[in-house]
C-alpha cells in the first residue's frame, strides 16, 4: 500500500463537476493584460504620443493637399475656348485670381494664389491684356501674366495717306485711349508703316512714335542719297518723295518716275504733277471721289499747283513710304522728262514732248473706250430682261 499522500493525489483524478448549459457556453477569462508601467502613465509621454500622431496626420494631410493642389495647378484648365483678360495696373494677386475664377479660366482662386506664393510670383504679375488659350493650366496663366506678353494690336498707315487722314483713323480707333493732340504735325512727318501697340496706349504716344520712326527713316535714307540730286534739304527730299508716292503705286516704276521729276528739276522745268493740284485744292482731306479734275483746276494758281509754280511745293502732299524715299534718294539714270498712264495701271515714259504727246493720244483713246464700255454696261444693266 502506498502511504505517500502526494503520490495519491497525483494519481487520483479530480472529480468532474458538471456545468450548467449557461456556464458551458460562457467564454473563459483570458490572460489579463500586463499592468501599465508608471512611465507609460506619465502625462508627458501621453502628450508626446498625441503630438507625434498629430504631426503625422498633419503631414499626411499636407502631402495630400500638395499633391492634389499641384495636379490642379499644372493640369488643364476648365475653359473650352480662348479668352482675353485685362489686368489693370496695381491689381493685386487676389483680385486677379478672383477675376480668373469668375471668368471660368481657373477652377479655384485659392489654389492659384497658393501656386503664385509657392513659386515666388505673387508680386510679379504685370498689367496688360492677355489672351488665355483654351484649357490653359494655372501654371501657364501664371507664366503668361508674369511675362507681360500682352495682346498686340495693329494699326497700319498706307503709303501716301495724308496727316489729316491718319489722324481721322487714329481718332476712330477704340483700342487707343486719350485725346487727340490739338496741334497737327507737319505733312509727311508720319511713318507709313504698321504699328503694334497694347490696349491702353494713348493716341499721343502712338503719334509720337510714328513721328520718331519717320524722322529716323528719312534721315537714314537721306544719308545714302546720290550726290547729284537737285535737292537743297531733307525737307525738299520728303516733299519730292511724297509726289512720287502719289503718282504711282507700282514698285517697279517708282525709281523711274522719280528720275522724271529729278530731271525736270535739274533742267528748271515745272513738275506738272496732278496730285499737287488736288492737294492745293482740297488739302489733306483729299478730293471727293465723285469730283473730277477740271481744266480750270489745272490753271488755278495755288502754292501747290506745280503746273503754275516752279520747283517744289512748300510742303509734302502726303506721307511717303520707304520705297518712295528710296526711289528719290537714288533714282534711275534716264533722260525721261514725261510720263502718262498706259491704261494697265502703270505708265509709259518719254524723253521728248512729241513722243509724250503720242503717248497721251493713245491714253485718251483708251479712256474713251473704257468710258464707252462702262456706259454700255450701265445701259444693259438698266434694261429689263424678258420673262422666261
């Protein structure tokens, strides 16, 4: 018999105590969590945990905001068509951003402002009128407004226009600003060229530039003139160029027309230029389109009528262009003293009066034929057609 109680306890099974159904279904208690250390319960550690979590969340949010904001700033804009926007002087970045958003050119004014600040361009946007392309990104718009590449308008002065005619066109231009000058510059002092300018340019600024450009052009060509020209000054040079300008618009014969007038001046002959008669009668306003030139006009004495006066008129009769100035500065070397229209838009030249009279007779015949054809066409047009 084993009398060791420990051995008996080790071999004797524990009695099984039956459990109720409720107790059997109840989960057994798990292992209890370890007790928190005193350090983990410290308020400073709790604050540090909160701070780290906050920084992480803020960094995550900032990163997401930067990513999506940069996509919006660099991505295509909402505008489906090109548009122009006017940025007035001293306009702030916020006002510009709001204007762009109102016009539907950007999706969010705040993102545009943040982009300006991020790239250091908040104070770099320039005043002007800009053309925004369809679907231009905020970055594209920022770069455009930073560059100052404003929309440029064109203003073209045709060769041979008078100062009065140029002034009328400048006054009617609605892109230019400011009043017209009270003093009209001298005839021939405005460059016949295309001017490029931005909205807001004043009329006086444009006129000043045209005068400066013409002065520079005239002086440049005058310095390259032929040595034997019968012209005493640069003013006479511009005057003769204006006559050549009004006599022909064909580039292939300007130099030869200039030679006729240079030869006549050298021989002391009257210039006998029809455009000078017209300027003497009507000035810079120009001849009305329905007003013919009468024989009495040719004989009527005015300071500009070169059929009556000797030499050049007192001032130019128009604003000559570069080609006319070049033609007078270096005219063709000919013996021509006369020219008349040939009916095809050009002229036929002659060295003697007899030859010239024959050319005039041919021109009169062409004029008569043209008049008869025009009258016949007008009559046929006025006659009723038979009903079909």
